[in-house]
C-alpha cells in the first residue's frame, strides 16, 4: 500500500513501505528515494541505517541527494560538455563550472510515477524528454526496490530514442550504527585501483593502484584510519574521501563490491553490483545546519555513500568504461545490499 507523503507543485508525493519481517524500507516518489532502511543488530534491535530528512519540504530544500535516484548522468562531467557521434552537447552547469548528478532538474528532483507495489517490491517510472538538462534523446527510466530475506535489491533501467549518455546512480548515505559518525566503521572495497581527481573533484583520466595509498581498502580498515592523509585543495580541503574506486571483473554479472562492519552494533553490510566503479563519499561536507531525522541534524562524517556507477567523467575519457546508450539497447544497473549481524 502507498500513502500520501506531501504535496509538490500540485502533485501528491507518495510513500511506500516494504517489510518482510527482517528488513523494512520506506520509499517516496520524489526522486524514487529511499528514506528509511531498518535492519537488526546483534541484539535484534533494528536501526535506520540511511541518512535523510523527516519532511518533503526538507528533501526539496536539500542539496545532499539523500537516498535519491540520480541521473541522467550521476557524478561529474567537466564543463558539462561532451561529444557524441560527431555532435557537441552542453549540459546544465550546477556545480560551479561543471555538471553534477544530472543538473539542477535531474531525476532526484522529479516526482516519479509509482508502478507495481507489493509488500516486498515497488517500481518507479519517469520520462526524461529529449534535450532536458542538455541531454540528447528521450529516456524512459525505471527504478525498482525489493526486499528478500536479508537483502535489498535495487535495479535501475533506461531506454533512449537517440544516442545519449546514461549513468543512473543510487545515492543513499549509510551509517550502520544508525547515529554518530562512521569513521570507526570498518570498510573493505574489492577495488585494486582508483581514479584520482583534481581540485574540483573532477576525474583526471588516470587509473592508479591503491597499494601504498590512503585509498587501499582491499583489506578491512576503519574508514577514518587514513582519512587525514587524503588531503584536498582549494574549497575541498578537509572533505575526506569523495572518489571512485575501480572494481574487478566488470560486466553484467553481479560481483563483490564492498563490505562494511560496525563493531559496536554488530551490523554488517555487503554490496554486489553490475557496475565497474563505486563512488565512496564519507560525508565530510555535511553540516549541522542540515536537518536530519527524529529531531536530529546532520554532521560531518555522519554517513558514507556507495554509489555504484560508470567511472566519473567517462563521456570525455575514452579509456574508461563506456556510458553510451543507443536506441534498441537497455541500460541495466543492479545493486544488492546484504545485511547480517555478528554474534
């Protein structure tokens, strides 16, 4: 069943709850967004392990993309420009001189249409017209969420009427403790390489090994252990991690991406994906002026993202996995979050 969550520009924003007794997820049609995810710890007590807000008005005012389905192209494109099949395209510039997460009116800002809903699964649909935010082609997009056993499965698909670029990304911030910061939570990434960035957080085009760097999470370590060594320049000084890691075994088959553990609660989360990369952002720019849930506010390092994706800036870096979608093809991006608790 769905229920009224709020009103936006004359449209009713709907909320849906999926619950199989082990996992409970709450979703809203504004941005096909995950607003709550309740999973048990070792004591059986459930905690909401995703950041967010209490009201639709706060989600509309926020620039943090909490829980949203973002696109048409998640992550950054330098100067918002790319060339495709002999034509130059200029996208909306919404992060300084660059394009981020689909632009000012990206998928996160749309009220999606609610499709199939059961107690365990919900499907959302949206259409992006030809030329929206500068993108060529009319795209039809679907995002589905399903709880089964101890897993949450997210599948994003797209088709297009003309050649275009697509990189639809799920943008939840996770905190397995449900509160506090995430710096002591242990993370492992199945990624021997990463893509470095410049002072504007734009991918340089290089692919470097993580060995011997603060980006080495090939064996589990606390998220905050090497965060001071990440460094930054200009306005991004002190922000911590906001980088893409390159996963092994790229292809359509689900493969190991990440594992995170909160030793205090015993909660453990694994992630498998079909995508070649994952953006880990540790929330360094979250601040107390941002409202949270249940009377709380956000704060730096309050959560981390695991945005499985094509590599950032891929329309302009031919050495990166392709993000081009053509008519007759179907873009499909799957991610499976698994939850357990240590004894």
